[in-house]
């Protein structure tokens, strides 16, 4: 295959989407083989002129690519909503892609929607990790994360996502990529069981919450029928364990102090005790709810991908008509790979999963 010399690389990806093209395309259901062009046309760094980008897209338009993620913002950009240059770039590049018959794939790091300048109620939006040595709760200053267990944080995230989608204009596919709720650590975390529970940004007071607070740990425990749901706290290990295939980074002896006793309780049955299994199950459920929130925001009338079509093009564009997300995640509690997807279709929520060793 021949292409522009400015093309760096391409990704061949299998994506589960519901097909819908431009106005003249006939909708087709079922799995679609989508060839997605990688980030190679970015004229910001190195700077490429508009003429060079147009020529590159012209060269690529007949090469079989269905989509490109070149219209996504730079992943290192803080506070995306306050970066008009990035938003303009996304709109302009998306229009160029569509004009050349390529669908626009949009992806952004969730943490980049956190505001840099202080705003009202922002403290409740920030997640907290656990210092395994001191037992203190910490917010990462350099790379803050959302407070995943707080309903107020989720509401703000969805609202800011909707504002972002309106600002960048139409796209044909939304990708949720590399959003993690803990640092995997070293020692082959993709082979050994991940033990870095303390890096999860879910140790805030709001994340612990009450049985009446949707999204909180205690609310999840109550729904699961856990007998101590109203008073349970986050489980932590208090006996140190060396790193091994059963715990890739080992387990820390977290000190229980007067400052953390209202949120932590000792449970050295990691990862198989009832409370530990509920803790991992809660985080999976919270993650799914946030994914559902952002995909639903993308499909809300007035947001970007409301129809899966951007503008008439010379040939059909493969897109999506409903917010589907495909992910492959690893469960550190049971050492299995879990494939699941979640979407909202006609107001109903669906989730399917399967696991394998």
C-alpha cells in the first residue's frame, strides 16, 4: 500500500459498533472490521501546514482506512475546557477527516477534564489514594484523579464531558481508552495478580459514604446484602507480604491510626475475603457507571455524536448510532481476564461479561 510520507503508523482494530454511515449509507448491524488510522497527521508537533495535511488525507482516502483519531486532543493537555486552541484543532481536523471520507474517532483522558483553577465544590471532585506507609489519605497534585465514588464528582464529570463534546463538534466514534482506577505497579502485573490496591483514588469520605449515598462503597454493600453495610470501612492489610506471583507488589502493613480509623479496617484476607471481593466488585460497578455516563453524554441530543453522522461524504463512513464501549480488563482478585461492554440503548442499560483464565 502507498501513502503519504507523513503517515507514521496505523492501527488495525476490531471494534464492536453498530454501523451507520452518511445519509446515503444503509445501516448494517453486527461486528464491523474497522481500520483506524493512528495519530500521524497532527500538524501541531511537528508543525505540518494545512496544505500538507490536505495532501496526506487525499493520499489516504483511497487506502481502506475507515477512521482516524487525529482529531482527538493532545493527551497531556490540562483542563481541556479552558484550551480553545485544542478545541479548535479538534473541530478543524474532524471536518478535514470527514471531508476525505474518514470517520473521526474521539478519545480523551478523563482526568484532563478536571479544572486547573479552583471552582465551587471542586474538593469533592478529587479522589484520594492511600499512603501504605503512613496510612494517610492523599490527593495527587501532579496527576489528580476524579473522586469516582462521589455522586457529585460523577455529575460534574458528565456535565463537563457534555460541554467538551459540544465544543469539539461531531465525531463518529467515542473511545474510552486507558482509563485506570489504580496503578498496576511492576513485577509483571499482566501475568501476576495485581496487589496495588492502595493506589486506587477511591479512599475519600464521599467514596465510603453511607448506605443512602449512590455510588459509595457502603451503598454498594447494602445493595449486595452485606450485614455490616452501614458501618463497614475500606479493607486494608496490616500484615506485610513479600511480592510474589500471587501479589505482584506485595502487600503493605498499613498502620491504623486515629486519623484513618473512620475509613479503614483491617482485613488480611486479601483478595478472597467477603469484604475484599465486595471492594473490587464496587470499583468495577463504579467504573461501569462512569463509562455509561460519558457514553450517554456523547449521545445526548445537542452533544457531538448524536447521530453517528457528521456531513455527507464521497463514500460511506462507518460510525455508531449508540454509545458502545468495548474493554478488556484484568481482575486482580481472581486472576482472570474479563471482557465486558456496556451501553445505553433506548433508555435501557445492558452489560455482558465473560471471563477466562
